[in-house]
């Protein structure tokens, strides 16, 4: 049975349609035969080209099924390699067809998506479509309609295709809306081109998407320098302060106009550490100076606390009689430590008697 299925891959292409013989030559092992077939293919009308593409996709599905089901492969190792090699020749032939194969490939991706039965064709088809580049842009509406759930296609395949074939004004908004990690990776790879679109969405969004996109600007790094004025504006409006400060730091020296605002953030305990780190990324010299100043302040604070602790111990020793403290002595101790108001309030509590 396995040998029969293997044999079918060799004869299937010549039994499909009037253009099938051309399809067979396009995947021939002989390079000269393939080259001549490519020339013949280019002279076909669009309908005939699409028919050849559909025939090859049927063959591709059969080859892929055999490879993904080891029990369907021949026992002979050489024969197994032949099936895999034939699969790659079929893929190469579909790439040569360019946009003639676009609609049949999209239809096959749609079929696999709707049946919820992964067969591996989506990934292969996406790679072929990506090779077409911007010429495959007409397929974006159909592909976008499939990216409406939490599937592998929506989270990984669609963002990859979109970043490769879509014009910026179509691809970038769609990737921002998609929101998957793969979409963000694709946007980061686009660099400065994506920044104006990201800023526009942040300006009108007030939810979780804003924080994600601010972080994305940081991922783009120095390429987000045009976003610095907007980032400063959002920072002064107290919008996602922690994320904005981190992003300004990742932009680096191009964000020097933000330094005065970051210095003010150093005065806020919750933002001090991240602000100091950002300043050091933007201006290493100024960052080092601020860290030195902070270190001196910490040392001064530590010494003050040590002195206070010593004073506290001395006060306790002075008030102890035979190793014990009386309540009046404890009152004096608290007052010496600066808790006068607390002692006064406690002594006024109803029912409290001094011994």
C-alpha cells in the first residue's frame, strides 16, 4: 500500500488536466526540462496558469501528507529522500508561477483554517506567498478575514505574511490591531516606518494597547527618535510613566531633550531607579554624576541612621534601672525619639492610668 501511494505521486500530475503535462515538466528532475517548461508556462493565459497551479497544489498536499505520516513513506531510505526532494521541486515550481498561484494558495489556506485540521499547507503556502512580495498584496483582505481567532494562523502566519507583502499603510495598522508577539516583532523589524502609525494609535487609545505600543517603541530603539516629543508629552500627563521612561532610555542619545523631565522623575521614589537607568542610557556622563550624587546621599542617610541608633542606645542605657525600664521612663524615651504627639494621644485615651 505504501509503495502504491508513493507511486501515485509520480503519476498524479499527468492525470489531472489538459495542462498537467506542463506541471509535470515544471517539477522534473531534469533542470533543462524545467527551464523549458517555465518558458512555456509564461506564454499561457491567466486561467491556464491558475489551472496548472491548482494541479501542483493537489500534488503538494499528497507529498506533504506522505511526509507527515511516516507509515505512508516507502521503507527504502532513498525513496523517502525522493519524496522530500519532489516536495521541494513542487514548492519551487509554485514560486516560479508567482501571482498565478496566489488565489489557489489562499483558497487552500482558507480550507485548512476552516476545517481546524492542521495539515502543514498553511505554512508552506505562506512561505510561497511571502516570496511574491508586494505583488501578493491583493490577497490581504482574504487573509485578514481568516485572522479572527487565537489560532496559529492569526498569531504567527498572518503577521509574517503581512509584514512581507503589505504596503505600509495597510500592513502596519493591521499588525498593530493584531497585537500578537509575532506582529510586534514584525513592526519592530520595520523600524522607523512604523513609528508614526504607532504614535497615532497611542494618542487615541487609553487601555492596555497603549502600554504595549509604548514598549514596542522601545523595542524599535533609536529608530523611534521621532516619538520623543510625544513620549515627553505622555510622561508629563502621567501616562504609563514607567514604560515611557524605559522607552526613552532604549531610544538612547536621540532622547536628550527628555533629560530634564527624567531628572524630575528621579525625585519620585517609585520612578527613581528606572529614571536613573534611562538617564545613563541617554547620557552616560550625566547618568554617572547622578548615581554618584545618589550614592553620597545614601551614605549620608546611612550615617545619620547609625548616629540616631547610637543616640537611642545611649538614651536607653541612661533610663535603665537595674536592667529595667519603668513606664514613665519609656514615655521619656519615646519623647526623646521624636514621638511627642503619639505619647500625648496615648496618655489621653480613656481608662488609661499612669503607674
